């Protein structure tokens, strides 16, 4: 536990260190089903889900999202998590949704993965390619004693065999084929230009001719590009795409930060969600988790209920029950917390804090500190026992 972790805990925020997030996670039925049934079962096997986690302050919503992020990354998913509370991020519509996912891609990592896929398809390996220190085309010419035109023909056949079975849009197919051509020739300038198109950046006329792609990202094609991007990530070795929005209440006027969302922009976001839900049968290996205060579902004027086309599709999941349904697409984090308290899990958390405090040479928890009913109690205990060593600013 470092100083940044302590400061985050004192402020009631999620720890900075992933190891500490895992140590402080109280596993219950809902979380286990999210891991084993939803993530490793439905999503990994080609399914698609939109999950909504809502609740009052200090019910663990952000913590659960971060824990699921850690698990999803460990399982081999491409994970993008955005906090709407932060000023550098603004969600407006399906176009911004796509661009924010694409901008999170590590270009060098993906280039290496796609090239490796081509090498395996052709019967080579990364070690042989690294030893050659030239382009894939050059390596084929040398190792197969083949003329240049034969090597290029072999690569084109490889590209067709890899791309043809993929269910992707026309422009995205052009992107993929041009990318593999560029990688086979070690033309990294062209590859970087193609990734510029992938990320939704506008290309000038010369750049479009170089890429041989003339369609720009817009509202009418963003959904197709999003679905194609998911397939592309799977080609690069990922098991699927996991997208998370935390502090979703920030799109409501009652909770807006420095970033303002007009009613029109808010409806664009709701329409995007409606489209994603309608397309669940067409999207593969995709999970979207939306987390926020309960106002996102209870506020009839500005929340999800205000957009009838969306609410009609999710309202059956909204039940004000007293028990947690681990399979429901909409879950109250407060009920999860109550269940954990009733099962004595908060006592387990107190023991974990004891161990962490001892390891950091902080005070051991006193008897009254072990009675914790929610995360407000948890924060007060942390502040009490660490303020001496890490005072709040």
C-alpha cells in the first residue's frame, strides 16, 4: 500500500494499485456470476451484454468496475474504461463512443499481433522473422528461393484467407487488407496512416489515395465500424471487447462537472444505447457496463426513463426487489452491499485491513472499527488509522 493508495482510500475512491483493489474486493454471488457466467461464459463464447450497475454513494460501484477491468484484462479481453467525472473525457454519441475505444488501441502492439498472425498462417514464426531483420516479403523470397512476384502472390493469398471469413464492413475490410499488405512490406508509414483512419481521424485527399479508403467515420457508419473493430481486436488475439462507463450520472444536469451535456446530447447517448441493445444479436464478444448513481434509472425527467425508446427495452430489468438477481442486466449495488453485510463479508474486510495496516506499520483496528455497514464506515476507519501517516490535503 503506497501513499497514492492511502490518499485514494481517504477520499473514498478506488485504490490506485490493482493488487490492492483485488485485496479489498469482497466477492459475492453477483460478482462471481459477472466473472464466471457473464465474462468467461457469455462474452467469451461470442455473446453480447449491456449491464447497468446503479446505487447510492459508497456502495462500491467504481470498485466493482475496476475489479472487473482487472479480471477482464487478465482473461485476455481488450478493456476500455472511462470515467465521465473526469474533464478529459466526453461522451456524446456513437461516433465519440467509437473514437474513444479506437484511441485506446496500442498501435505497435496490434501491428505486432497482426504480423504474427500472418507469419503463423504462412507457416513461419516470430523468431525466424526477427532473425531475418527484413520485411516478410523479403523473408519469403530468401527462405523459399522465390521471385518477388511469387512472394507477393503468396502474401495476397494469405491476406484473403485471413480476411474473407471475417464479418466486417466494406471499408474496414479495405483497411485490414491494406494494413496486412503494409506490414508484409514493413511499410510502417502507411500502417500508421491506416491506424489514423481506424481511430476516426480525418484524412486529406492524398492520404485517402495512399490508404485507398475514401469513407470517413460518421453517425451512419459508426456502428458498423464498431462491430468490425471488435472482430479486428479478436484477430489480434483478444477474446473480445469490454467497455465501461463510470459515474454515468454526470450526463444528468444535477451532477454535471465542467463538461456540460445538453438535453439533445443526452438523448444522443440514450439513442446510442438503444441501438446497441437492439443489435445485441449482431455484436459478438462485447460487454458494456454502465455504472452510476441510482438517479440514472430513477430520474424520470433526465435519466434513462426519459428516453422511452430506450426505457422500453430495459425496464423489465429494473425491479425494486430486496434480493440481488445475479443474472439481471440492471443491478442495485446497494443490495449487493446489504447481502455482503448479512453474510459477514465486512468482517472479512476488517481482517484484510488489519493485515494491510500491520504490513504498513499502521495502527491495528480497534474493536469498534470492525463494525462496518457500508463504505462510508470503511472510509472513516481508513482515515482514522492513516491520517497520521498520510494526512488529507
